[in-house]
């Protein structure tokens, strides 16, 4: 055991063989954040503490820069909490009311239960009602909202609701097919398992023919890849 969990790291020092080391040597191994408050990056210090807690020598060449890298990773995957969809979805006037499909959008997010990555492909469609949106903006919205710890069920709903709120189409549908590391690498350990989530808004809830056309176009796209 590396720590007794109450903030006292003496037991942890002993487990790492540091009890007879001087302050400078201990700081080199544990990092400044465990000897004194982190002055620059509190998250980096927390991650360094976590590594030490599970028995990792953070002075190793493989772990020396890990706290900074992991801090950057989690900051990147928390940008979605400050997303403003209206700043992403630039619209243009249009008289088109044809089905618009943007498919095979790669996405990655964090499972909130284990903080492990999940990701896969997302397919999106909408029927305009006086406005269309730049095709790249749909992918940007997906990527932005995925940068959170959010379950896949909520992610597809959030994407649909944000699009409906800003673009105000007749309706939209979002389908995500995800592979979850928390299922593949731990627990039941089923790496081939996929999870599919679908949400429909507006006209897609009313007209089954639109959903069938959407599914058909996605299937044809899969055959072409």
C-alpha cells in the first residue's frame, strides 16, 4: 500500500524506499506537488500524486513527463463543457427541404464511469427549414460536444438538441456506433462489443420513410468504404 488515504504519505515513502532520502532526492522522485503546493499546474500535481499512489516511480524516463501529458489530455477532453453550439453552427439561407446526410464522422469521448476512452462512427441527417449549415460544422459540433465525460446515450441527444436549437430544421436524426474501452479492457472484456444509440427529432419521429432512407444511405456508404 502506497498511502493510507488520509493525506499522510509516510507509508507511501517507505513503500517506494524513500524514507531515508533527503528532501531534494524525494522531490526528484515524487515531484514538487507532493512536497509543496503546485505553483503552476494543480492538475499535473494531482496526476503525479495518483501515479505515486499506485506505486509508480515518476522519476522513470517513461513516467517523468506523464503527469503533464495526462493533464493536457484531460484538459482537451473537458473542453466540451464550455461549448457554445451557436458559435459553431454557421447557417445559410436556403429553400431546400431535401434530406441532408453527413456520415462516418469519427468521434472520441470519455466514459464518465471509468474515465476510459470510447469512440467510433457517428451518422447525422437533417431536413432544412429555411436554413442549412456548413457541412464541416456538423463534424465540429460532434467533436466539441464529445470532449466531455458523457455517456453515449446523452451525447447523441445533446448533439440533436443543440442542432435543433440553433439551426431549427424540420427535424434531425443522430446515430452513433461506439466501441467502449471500459467493456473491452476490463469487466466482461469483450473487445468486439459495439453500442448503437439513435435519437430522432421533429419530422424524423413522424415520418418513418425518412428514417428508412437515412439507414439505406448509411448502409450504401458502408459498402462503398
